[in-house]
C-alpha cells in the first residue's frame, strides 16, 4: 500500500508533535486531560506499539489548573527536547500503527458501494479512496481525521444495514461502532441526533415493525456506555453546575470578561443539578474547542487574510485539493442519479442516506467560522462522495459509447494524485495550477505542515556546495543539516541562501512576501524552496 511505502516523514511541526506524547500519557497514567480537545482513540492506537516496545520512554504533561490550559503542547516540546531526532523513528512506528484505519476505509468503500452498485463500482470507490491525495497525506499521520473518516463510515454503514434488517444483535453492533467513531473525533457526536431523525423518517415511511423505538434507544445507550468506558468513567454523571467552562456559550461570559476567566451559566438554574451522562474530559474538550472558534483566528483564502473565516472555505478547499477527475465523476453521477430518481429507476432513499452524513459534516464544520485552517476537518465527509461517484460504474448506468470516458476520468484522477506522491499534502489540482501555485490559495496544513523536512535535509546533504548561511524561513520545526541547526531568519534578509516554506511567502502580515517575486534557486520540494539573495535589498526604486 502507498501509505506503507511513504518515506519516513518529518514530525509535522510542533502542532503535530504532541499527539504521540499525549497518547503515551493516556496509556500510562490514564490521564485524559493531557489532551482534551479531541477524543483519544487514534492517538492511543498510534502510541500502543511504543508502550510495548519502548517502555523506557519518558513523557511529561503538567497538571491542568485552568480550563484554558493545553498541557499537550508542553508535553510535545518536552518529548522532542528529550529525544531529538530519535522522535522521527518513534513517530514512524506510531504512524505504521495507524495504517489499518486507512485499510478499513478501503474495505468499507468497496463493501458499501458493491452492495449498492455492484463489484466494479466497489473497486472504483476503493480506488478513489486509496489514491485520494488527502487520504494519502493524512493517512500517514497520527491526526484523527482518516481514522474518524473510516470509523464514521463504518458506523453509518452498520446503521444503514440496521435500517434494512433490524435485529437486537445489529442494534448492539451499531451502538458499539458509533462509540468508536465519536472516540475518533468528536464531530461524529452529531450522529446521536441524526440517527434518531433518520429512524423516525424511515419508520413513518415503511412502518417496519423491527425498527422499534426500544432498539433505537438501546443502540444510543450502548454508544454512550462505551464512550464513557473508554474514559474509564472519569467524571461521568458530574452535575452540570459543577463544571468550570471557558466558552461564552457555556460559561455565560460576555465580551467584557477576561478571556481566561471561567464560569457556568447553568450554576444558578434548575439545570445545575442534572447529571451529565458523558465523561468530564470529553465535555470540557468540546468547551475548549468552542473557545477557539469564539475567539477567532486569522484565516487565509486566495491571498486574503481575515479574522475569522468564510462559510464556503471547506467547499472551496475540497474543490481544489481533490483531483478534477474525481469531481467530474461525482457531478456526472449526480446528473445520472437525478435522472434515475425522476424516472423511478433507483431507490432515492439509499442514496439520500449515503450523502446525508457528508452534508451534515460539511454543514456542521462550515458553520464554525471562527477560523478556517485545515481541510482535514471535513475529511470524514470524503468517503461518501467517493461511493456516490462510483455509481457511474454501475452496469447500464451510462451508454456504452460513454464508458471509455468514465474510465479515462478515473485514470486521470489516479494519475494526477500519483504525479505528486509522496508529497501528497502539497497536492492541488490543475484548476489552480497544481502544487506549484497552491500556496496562493490555501495556507497552514493544506500546503506545508512539516511533511518535507526530511526531504529538505536529504537534499541539502546531497548538495554540500550549498551552504545555507542565510536562514530557514517559516519551517514548522528546526532543520538540522550536517549536524547544525539552520537558524530562523531575520525579517530583512542579507545576501546568502535561504530555505523557505511556501507558507512564509503568504504568511500573516506578509513579512516575507518579497520571496514571491523571486525565482527560486532550486525546488527542494513543492512546500520548501531554496532562494539566493545576491545583494542587500533596498527600499530605493531601481
């Protein structure tokens, strides 16, 4: 598999460094406050082989004393300072442990598509998932998004089968798989609301006796039980009034209150005595994530920085970060689907349920416009789009004369992704000029997230004639070459060679925008380039 063949990648910067130490702390100390913002399943899977094979590894996270504390940041920094470049190997082992999440996605894309549209379509859906640049990019990291996509797909597939053939056993299975999806990423908590709504619609449509409300309630209770069990029931059934919240929506704070203050809008109400049937760290993690969206952060789109974000940011990012061949297949399948529904030639309910989770995830994430940084936030919506696009390969779905076109589009999608591999995180499709121009449209993890640091080091070591006497600009972690760390750059460059991240050329405040007008001396990777400045820059006109 391509994820297995991926060269040993870089750490991904300080903002990725804390996932593995936090996972180790979860295992060793049963401390889930070491990283609250998202549930812990994926990072614990990544950390599991290190717990067994490297029991001597030391990790430290300071205790949490305030609702806004993020001890995982200090844990990540401490881990790197302790072990230095050895961290690359530890992260490689942890990433290998997470590859089964991607394999699960391949299987489920094939299985669900095969049941809907046949085995050929199933293979196409599996190919769209396997060669998606986003799946290849994030599938070799310990971030939870590919795991959340696969486990969310598993939960919705099991629920879809339960709607068709309800039983006590399938109710228990659906509840259990739903818990794993939520434990991968808190986004899937929306299914606790979506599934009852879908159940009610199907129950009213079909009046199927097996879809009893008792089975639905049992399913949801099983999911909540396993969610609490995964947190060792720490803080389960804490009174609502006992929490210290930091977000405005839960604390009742106003804009005039200090940002680091805490409160609880329910404390003086009758709701204060209600026991919350969720783990305390899970609840506080949602509250902490809400704080970031309420505060807002600078966000970048197509050359513009603004405080906050855009409602269409993720739709635009998806449009330019997935191959054009995939999008044409999806739109073509949509046109065929509408025609089939209008003629009564297909079952619109199956395909409506197929697309509904994607719509809900996109709507939910897009509504959080406090900041827009990472396409990976909507990665759980991707597999449903691949499955729907594969309906075009159902037998008889298109005229025989059009069959070569659809296969050509599939080959284009795969070839476009492989052309950039193994630098898949830098992928942009041809509509925006490919990975060479991607940084002019998106920023942050969508272009450079430290994935090419090792490639940069290897390139510089192969070119000893290049002495980077200037500096490294905008890299997400220190770059050590020939035993020396290249220093960070001054804002005003002096003559010499500079290793520059594409993010720096479009960074907030535009401190290094002058590099956009320079021709690179060498393309180290799509995300990291080498520039040479021959003379002191001047503010005087030429």
